C-alpha cells in the first residue's frame, strides 16, 4: 500500500451520506446483494435443509465441498479478464459475464428446488455445484467491477462498504428469511423465491456502466489466443504481484488464507447445531433478522471507519480477534440456551464477521493492479477461502468423532472453541505485516 505525498482531506459525515446517493453506489448495493445471495444457499442454509431431511452430519460436511468452486475461481479468472461472453458480450466484458452467470445461478436454484432431496444427494448436489460455480464466476466480475469503477481511493472505500452492505443483507435473507419461509411453504418453494430475488442483480447489471479505464488498460495487451497474450493473462497477474511484493507476497497470501478460518471451518454445522439445540426456525429467523441485522450494519460501519481512522492493519487485527471470540462464543449455547443468550451470541458473531469482512476486502482490493484486476483479486479471494472451505468439509466428521466422549452438544462446543483459537496465527501474521508496513512508511518519509 502506498500513500500520497499530500494527505487527503477526510470526508465529513454529511459528505459521506451525500455520496451514498450516487447511482454507482446503488448499483453496487444491488450487485453485492446478488453476490451474497447464492453463497449460503449452497452452504449453511443448504445444510439446514439437509439436516431437516435427516441427512448425517458427515454427509452435510462433505457436500459443503461444492463451495470449493469459490476457491479455485482464479483458474478461470484469466478467461473472464480477457474474453467476452458470446452474444452477451455486447453489454461489455464485465456486464456480459455478470448477466450470464446470474442466469446460471437462477437456473441452478430452480433445479435444486425441482429435484429436492428425494432424488438423492447426487442430483441436488450437482445443481448446488452449478450454483456455486456460476456464483463464484459472478464474484470475479463484480469484484473487478467494484475496483475498476472507482475513480479514487475514497470512492473505492465507498463502493467496498456498499458491496459489503448488499452482501451482508443477502446473507441475512438466505440465513433468516428463507428459514422462516421454509417453515411455512417448504424448502423447495423457498429456493424458488431466492431464485426470483436474483433478478435484483440482473436489473443492476443493466444499470451498471462498463469501466472505461480498465478496458483501456486491457486494449494494450495481446489477445488471449496468442502465445504472448496467453502468457500475460495466465502468468502476468502472478508475476506482477510477486514482482511488486517479492517474498512478502507469500506472507500476505498466508495471512489472507488464515484470516477467515474462524468463520469458515464450522460453517456447515451452524444450522444443524441450532436444529440439535431444539431452536425453532422462527426463533433463528427472528434473531438473525433483528439482532443479526443490526449487528451486521454496525460491523460494516465500524469496520469502514476503523479502516480509515486506524489504518487497515489495525482494523484487520481487531477483526480477527472479534472473529475468534465470536466463533468460540457459540459453545455457550451447548450449556445454556435461551432467547437472550442466543441473541447475544448471534449479535457478536454477526458484528465480528461484518467488521472483519470490510477490513479484509479493503486490504485485498489495495493489492490489485489495473489490467489484472479480476485475476489478482480472484487469487486473493480464492486464497482466503481455500483452506477454510477444505477444512469445513471435515466439520461434521469432527463433531461426530467427538460425540462419544463429549456428547453431541459437548462435541459441538469443543469444536467451536477449537475453531475460535484459529484466529491466533493470522493475528500474528498481520501484526508482522503491519509492523513491516509502518517501518517501510517511516523509511520512505525519511528519504522524502
């Protein structure tokens, strides 16, 4: 990260509120919603559906591996960066890919609803994989659009907050509203309703503008089908990243890879945990839609403020500590579950995830370079998801393995505490990166 020679004037609260009325921010909110909507429908919420149908925890854990599509998206990101979608490419590269993938997500969700669990896990799992693959490809383009459409760092921060707000609202919808709907109309109809909500992203895609400065940067590059163009599209983003950061790039990737482990590892077990605690769908939906919603908005706001006022590294440190405590706090429910305790634990976790999410997205966005935006950000976001999404596949097996000695609820509690402790390694790594960054800034200031 670099700083300008003259300090930038910080915006007042009224200026920030005025900026929220920009059409670009409204589009970003809607695109963030479209990005977040499919995520839990192939993860935690999907696990709730499967547990309702009597699926084993082990099977729920392993089927969550459909989410690995999000972790390998950097493999096809170079194609997304350089190739237009046939027919839809007339909308522009970013918008064409957005619309194409949104159509696939809608089709996949309707397919999941159509086959249900009665046809076996293979059929519904295949449609879930389609949703995850299409959603992860949509994310490549929305992330690139968010970075490329920003005129300056201030607007980048504004768009990042807008994206996070839309994304978190979508998570609440698919983690609360869909559960309340499932209690009344069943899971298949609830998934059809979620497919209908994806049209919000479709409408936003038509209102989005194609980033001109990114297109100009890509015009200077050789076509993908030439040897030079293929090398630049596939190897160039990684060569540029490590050429800029050298060995420190590996430390950055490791820190990013470990940062969200407290959130990811026990992900497939949250909803089965609520089921096994005896909490009703209405209770879960009510708490998520009230306390969870307020805590999420507070986390996004304070995460953005902390990133600006304290610096991104301090915000990252605060976020990862909150993540660890938020995850470990779920162990309390195994020994004392009532509405107030559940609301407090849910509120802490929602706040922690939102705060940490804003800080991490701001950090990763600052590491990308124009011309390689989609691929470099896909690499970073894949890195932060890869290890967690792999390990979460074993979450059900871990709980079942601990059950004979700890009892079912005791096994859940032990797993949540152990996962919370995973916040320690990334905290130490970002402490190191922050120290190195401050040292480099002081050295540059001394030379200047």
